[in-house]
C-alpha cells in the first residue's frame, strides 16, 4: 500500500511540473497608466525566459505510444508560430524528440535506469523564419525514476563451508552476500533481507548480514550421524516486504570430525595358531579395532597389558590400516608350553580431553596355540672350542659334541663332519656319540686353528639336520730348533784388538712356548779349537761376536767362518748350528773399512752411486749408437751399373726424377766435362775386372782443354771415345742408362732402348760385330740368341 501511495504522489508532482508555464513576470492589463511604463520597459534588457532544470521519466515504460516527458516553453513564444524549439544533447532525435512548435518533449522507447540513470540535453528557441536563435541554449537533465525491476543476485551460485561437529549454538559457519541493481537511494528496491528456506532446524541466517550460524546444540550436530547438509538461503528486496523480488543460493555445509569416539575391538576374543619353529620377529596374527572418527582422530595404539606371554609376544600398530600386528619376540617350544593367553588394550593415539577422557580404551583377549613340529636336533652349545697338541697321534680323541631331538619321540641322532670345512680330512667324528678324533698329523706352525662344522641328523627323518661350528686350537709343542734370524756376514779389521765386538746376532723359532722364547748361544765344537772369535750370550735372546786375538792378516786368511750353536730352554730341547761369515778388511784408525777383497766389497758395500751412473751412461751411449746405425741404414747407396761380373746384359737404371735435357742446367754439373784436368789420369772402370790381365794398360793420353771459357765439349767427348776404343782393358759392352723423360726443348730423341725398337719383331744384331772389339761380346750374345730362336 505504501508503494502505491508513493507512486501516486510522484505522478502528481510530475504533472504539476510539466504543466507549469513559465513567464518573465505577472501578466498585467494594458491601461493608460501603464503605457508609459511599458515604453520605458522596452528600453530595458529582457529577462531570460527558460526556467526549467530537470525532468523525470519512469523507466521500463511498456506503452505503445511515445512516453510524454514534459513541455518546454519560453516567454519568446507568443503563440503566433514564429518560434521553433530545437533539442540537442544525449539521445536527441533518437531517444528524445521535441515538438518544434509546442515544445512537448517525448521519449521514443523504453529506458532502463540500470543502464543509464540520466541524460543531459540542451534546448534553444530560434526564429522559424531565419533560424536565428532568440535566446541562448539552456541545459537540462532527464532523470529516470527507478522501479523494482531487478531481483537480488548472490556472489556465488554455490557456497561451501564447514563447521566442527559438536559445536555450540550460534557457532559461525559462513557468510553469503547478495546485490540488487536497483537504486538504493529511491525507496526499498535495493533493501535486502536474508532468510533460510532449506536447512531448518540445523542452521540459521542473520537477515541483515547473511551470516549463517548453527541452530542446534552439540548433541544434535554429530558427524557420525550426519556429515553433510545443504542449506538454501533467500535474499529479498523491498526489505523483505510482500511484492519484493527474491534470489537464492545454495550452501553445502560439512561437519568436520573431532575425536569424540574411542576405538572398539570388533570381537572380545581372538585365537591364533603358530608353529613352534616360527622365527623370532615373524607375524603371528592381526587384530582390528574400529573408530567412528576419521584421519588423525582414528589413529590408535595397541599394547599387551597382561597374560602369560608378555615376554614372548609383542604387538605394534600398522599405520596404514590401524590394525594390531602380533609378532613373536622369543622362540617357542611346544614341549615346554603349548598355549599362551594375552590381554590387549587399544586407545587413541591423540585423545581430545574436551570430548573423551584419558581412560577411553578397550580390552580384548588373545589365545595363541603352539603347534608341534618335527624339529631338527639341537646341540647343547651354539659352538664348541677344542684343543689338541700338535704331536697328538692319529686316532686321538680331541673332544665331543652332543645334540638331542627336542621332540617328544626323542629320535636318535647321528653325527658327521661337513667335508667342505675339512677338505684334507684331518678330523673324523664317531657317528654314534659325536666324539671327534684325529685322522692326520697336525702341525701348529702350518695351521694354528681349524674350523669345522659338525652335522647332527635324525635317524628317523634324515631331512631334519642341524649343524654347529667347532673351533679346534692346535697347541704348540717344542718341535722346531731355533735358527739365526738372518744370514749374517760381517767384517773384522786387520788391526782389531782382542775382545772387540764386531757383530750382534739373534735367533728365531717358529714354536710358540707359553713363557716365551729363551735362546742360548755358544761356539760350536768345530769352531772352539784354535778359535779366533768368541760368542757372548747377552741374556735377551741375542749374542755378541768378539775377537779373541789382536791383529788379522787379510793376505794370510781373508775369510773366517764361525759356527754358532743356538738352543732353546724348553723340553725337549731343540738346537741348531748357524754359520757366521767374517771377512778381514783394511780399516782406518776409527775402525771404518777402507779396502776389502772383491767378495767383501760386492757383498757388503754393493754398487756405489758412481758405478750406477757409469752403467746408465753406457746404456745411453748404446742407445745412441743404435739410433745412428738405424738412420744410416735408411740412406741407401746407389747401386752400381754392373751388379755381377758375369752379367753382361743391358742394365736399365730407373730414376724417379729425370733430367731436363740440354736446357736443364740443374740436373747435371757439366763443369766436369769442361775441366778434365780435375779427373784422375789413370782412372779405370771399377764395375768389372779386366778380361786380360797380361796386357798392361797403355798410358792414357790427356788432351788439355781450356780451363776457362767456352770449351768444345764435342771434341772432348770424341777424344775420350777414341782413347777407350784403343784401350783393351775397357769393358767389352755398353753400359746404358735409361731415361723415361729427357726434358723439354731437347733436340735429341730418347736414348732408351725400350723406345728405340719400333716393333715387337725379330731384330738383326749382326751389325754389332762391325762396331769394333767393344761390341764383340754383345754381337756374340745376341747373335746366339737369334740363332737359338730360329
């Protein structure tokens, strides 16, 4: 009702404002008294005729015609149709239109205040004839009156919240918020009120703030009874009055767990069976307790609180499943105890005293039955240590082991030795009583301990076996004589005096007597006669060698051998004779050796530093000689043109790099041809022997050519050819050198015999006999070849 009254008052005010016609002053009648005043008024400045500032328009208009806003009027409008109203500004001509003659203002379509709450426009009066403005523009606004056309909307469609179970009444849960797009300054269109439409009687909501709180006490908010709740909250505008628009949202509320439930066993008595041979630490069984709580509040601890198996069994908690794991803490024996009773307690690991007392726990009983199993024999000891003297005879019993069958039947047991631990079969065991005896002699100096394993096996069930380690210690017997600790070789000076100590000796004994070693030293009988040295026992298992006379002659006797008898003081006494080598050397005044015989030097002093350096130098020199020899071998000498005396065939010599012909001055030194005086006068051929040694070679004639300038090489060569033709000691064959390449620019053709033959046919070599004695051998050789082939 209140809303309708407000709307009615607003409409009345709107019509009164729109119907107001504004003028510049009161309308007066024209009288004679006022005519003079009117003439004076014409000389005054005319007042402005626009008196409006804003219009009001209702939003969301649903009519079919244009919505009337108001009427614009100016004092300049005399009603004679000479003025025209012009509208400008936001939406002018599209949203808002004006009647240019009457000034009526209309809206062409429905407007939404939530999109735009007001519009700013400008109006002006102009002369209709010439279009000139009669007054300045006047600005005014059109405001949209809000109506309740928007429902409240929440920030979220679905809210999620939680609250601990057992919470007190009024405990805060969460807060919801809604918004209304209507104008908060006009009426109650945006005034919201919250209410709960679903979720009674567990929760409530504050109407003004939207805060949700618990509405029931701790006993009614139990997570174990109900964990999830769905609450629907409603927001209504118009302050919740009738006719207001509403919006809703959903709130999912969960109760979080608190530790308000103790763990409980699922049964009061548990029974398990376990074989008596079960190993310590093995699992016996699992028990389970349940807790209505979850997570950390459901963690629990199990303990054994009573029973006859407190020291035999142990229990722990599986943190993944929260089960109690019963395990074996000590070995079981069916023959001694056949069953056990245990009392188990369970309680929360993290109790909450706000909801549970510290005594919140549960008790259950466990009965464990031990099952009888055919067990292997058991030895009386976990290991045995035996002792035997090393001189014990074969067959001597060292000791014995004992094992029994723990079962009720008491099956007999037989014994054996694991031969993997006694490969040499030194020991044996009697199968019936477990006595261990010797099968081979012992030697403590070789092995002081023997570790073997004895196996006990049931007669009735050979698969049931057990073993025990036996450690046998070999006791020492004085069966080894003492000996010199090392090979002693010393020297005595030629100028030594009587009673001078020259060496200290010691002894070793592989035996290990209980009281330790006690060695006695003395001269052997063969060394006591005409002895030059004496032995003095020091009493600490060492002895000193002393001279018995003054002066020793190195040239007379360079080496003395002293036999020393070493004996121990145990029973039976053992002794041995050791020989000490003493060499006579030349010494200085201080007793330092200066010179000795070769044997003494090599044995006592060894190699000096200088000798080692000399040896190293010799090795280096030998290495250098080898390297040089290898380098020289790589430099191969040129082979002679004639390799063998009997080989009279053409010798073809190949070169990798041939000369360049007559123009090549780098390949051959022609100076030797231009200076024949440098050659030997009687130089003979060295590649063959003279065929006839009875004819002495005639003296060579030497033709002098100019040593300087341009000598005629051709004359020189002809001269040498004539000399060789007349020489009977010259070789009777050609010595040809073959060149594959003769050089560029040479007028001479190739001299190679390979290239001089034009065909592969037979050749006639008879003309060689006409060339003189030098070619006679070739003519005979090639002529014979042609005759043989023909």
